[in-house]
């Protein structure tokens, strides 16, 4: 397995709206990111990935881009980004941009031209179709595809000026680009060159497997039931017929000219062959993709968004084992992550975020992630063990995400008369909403958690627990018996880099995957070194039998201890609730 800088890098995702505000408007900004580059360097970060900060009307928090080469005024200027790149480079760090190329904003100049007339030269830059008609001649969408961020709504938006519909898979304000048009592809290539030449190190590519559509645009199967007017059309636009062709073109015309990092967001794809075709070392189009199995662990398949299902450590172990072994065996590459801006907080999702257990659960997840093969992605606040918003917060006033807003409106329209149904869906939103990841970063215990000045109203409410969960408190932790979550992440990242041959490039052998609570595996370096990881994914004391063929010399780290862990080196060991331990073994 060939080594590469991007394989060994630690990538830290910044959601700019919520990172740090310096211009006193209640929104995070580029200068706020620049003000914390030393913090990120000290943590162990190599690459800062910033979610979209381009000019945008913010119908979907910047993922509706109105100009790919201009920074939105709420975040600053392009000069601020240039300065951020300079400051990162001074510290041996890099900037990764977020490329949203499946769709633009409906306020982008390209779309304004496209919708202006049927014969405008940019008409074919987007996907326009003539309407169906009802018996009275009223326009109907060309097919029954549903919106990604609002399943009750059509994926098509009617334009009365030209009497046609345009495809808008996510929201009506986000029209899909027509990648069948070579001019569109050339324009996206130009955007990529622009940022790479400016000093960016690469791209996270938003829903990049949506860019090729089945040109028949057939109706989707009625998976949401016979009464639903619209249904997910995933099979007709996910990993579409020309996707690999388009990605290969990007590789040849853009990426081959730069030593760049690329990671594709590719939801709803499970086929191993398709994934390897994308990320295989020598022939793949991208360095890696985000495989969503781990963040879909509690989502019910073939069901509406926010349909929750329970899971156990056995399910988690099967997911991680599968993809660790697939990539190592077939010379692909993994991304390692538990959080991002589209998912709830990991400590709340995978462990117990109560005051009694939250620090241990956060460190359990840190231990797991820092010992898995792949490029590690850390989301802002994850290093602090930031939690989901309190359950009692009101959805209508505190939740801002368009997906949550659309879903809750639909639930109220359908079940407003049924208190039990409303309570059921509310509970699921509280578990799974994307909003949880978007509360402001908690820097200290001052008003607004140091995100913005006292007296300034942040765009989104600061979590109530900021006085006990914040960066300043954790970085200055002097507890002689245990590390804070931040300190544990810092040490884990150091250990990962010191033993890269083991934890980044080494072999992965599962040793406990059948337990409902314990997940254990061995990492072995190609040049020597053998380590055992044992994780208790339960709120109970659990016992586990160390395999006879494993000889543990010492337990060197654990989620409940600051230094070495006092546990049995053979035979039966006992694990406290949400405890993870790392052992150095013979061999």
C-alpha cells in the first residue's frame, strides 16, 4: 500500500456559520477561522475543510451557490480566504474547499440566463422538461420524483414564464446542473482550477454521485406508499450512467495537474464494485468517498427521513469491519468519520450524552476513530464532545435546517390531529436532525460561549451546556486522573501519526464482532507492531475474554484513565460503561 500525504492527514471540518464570529453580526466568518488556526494545529489538524462560504442566498446554508468565485459577505472576502491560506501554510497546514457541482442557487447568473427564455444559450445548462397536464390542462411535474430535503414535495419546479419545469432535487431554489452539456463540465473544471491555483489543496465534492441522470427520467417506484404523490428517484440519478465518465474527465483535465486531496460525498451507494471503481488506488477517480453506512446505522431503509431504528455494537462492528477489510484487500482508501454537518452529534448518537457518561462516550469514539485505517475527518466541536441540543428546545423556533423545517411542516399537515403521531415524529427529529451539528462552537464559558461577543445574537442558539463543555476548560484541564475529551483527541492523533504504519496503513483483524456490546479488533503494522482495541458500546459493565493467541504487554490508553490502564492482560477483563482501551501486544 503506497503512502501519501493525504492518507496520513487529519482533516477538520469547519461549518463557517457556527465556528467563530469576529465582525459582530452573529455569523461565523473567515477571520474567525483564521483566529483559531493555532488551536487546530495544537490539536493535530493538517487540513481545514470549510463548508461552502461562497456567495449564496442561504436557502440551504450555503449549499445553494450564487457565485463559485466570490465569498459571501457574511463570511468576508476572497482576500480573507487568501490570508487564511497563508496562515495555514505558515503552520504546515492546508485548506480544502467544498465543491457543490450538482446544483447551483436559482440566483446564480447561469440560471438567471437559463430561465430567461427557451432559446437562451444557457437554457441547456440546466435540466428543463415540458409539463404533464391534468384533465383541465394544468401543468404537472414531468415525473413523480420527490425532493431530497422534502419528500412530500416534487423534485421539479414550475417556471410560468417559459411553461416548463426545471429539476431541483434538493429544494426549488437549487436547480440541478445539466452535466450532459460539455459547457457545464468545462465551467466546473474552471472553478476547480481557480481554487487550486489560489492555494487550496483539494475538494470535498458534495453529492457528486448525483451528477449523471437517467435521461429517460422515468417515474420512481412508489416506495413511500400508494398515497404519496412523490417518491425518491434514487435509482435514476445515484451513480448514474455517465458518472464515472464525468469523474474521469475531472481527473484527467483537473486533478492530474495538481497534487490534490479529493473526497466524494456519495450517499445511497452500497455496491462494493462501484465504490472501488471510484477510489481504487491507480484507476479510481477520487482519493476516497464518504461511505454513509455508519451514519445511516439508525435510519430505517426505504422509509421517510427521521424514521429511527435501534442498533447494537454488533451492527457497528459489521459496518466497520466490512469497509476496513474491503479497502485494505483491494487497495482502495477509506474516510474515517462519525460526524459532519448533516448528522447529529456522535456522543449523543452512538453513546450516552448524560453528564455521567458523556466524556467517556466521547473518548470511546475518539479511540475508535484514531485507530482505524483511512483519512481521519474530525468535525468542529467533536473534539470537545459537544452534544445534541436539549430535548426540550422547541422545533419551530430553534431548529433552522430546511430539511427539518420541511419535514415538521409536513408532519403537522398530515398528523396535526394525532398527538401520539406528532410525539413520535418529534422524538425522532430530536434524535436525528442535522441542526444538532450546527450550534455554535463552545470556546469558553463567557456569554455566547465565546462564539460571538456578549450582546450579539448568534444566528443559532448556543447549547445550554457551554459553561461545562468548552474548549478553554478542556485545554486547561489539570485533573491528575483523566484527560479531557480535547486532550484525549490530541494524544490519540499524536499516537496515530507516530504509529502510522499500524493505524493508518496496517492490517485490520476483527476479534469480537458478535457481541451486542463489545467491539474489538487488532491492528498490525507491516513493519511490526501489534495493538488491540476493545470498545464497550453499552452503559453497563461488560466482561470480555481476551483471545488466547493475543499477548497484551500493557494497556497504554483508555477512555477512563489518563495514563496506563490497570486491567487484566489475559483471560477475562472487565470494562466499565462506555469504556474503550488500547493495548500494545507481542508480535
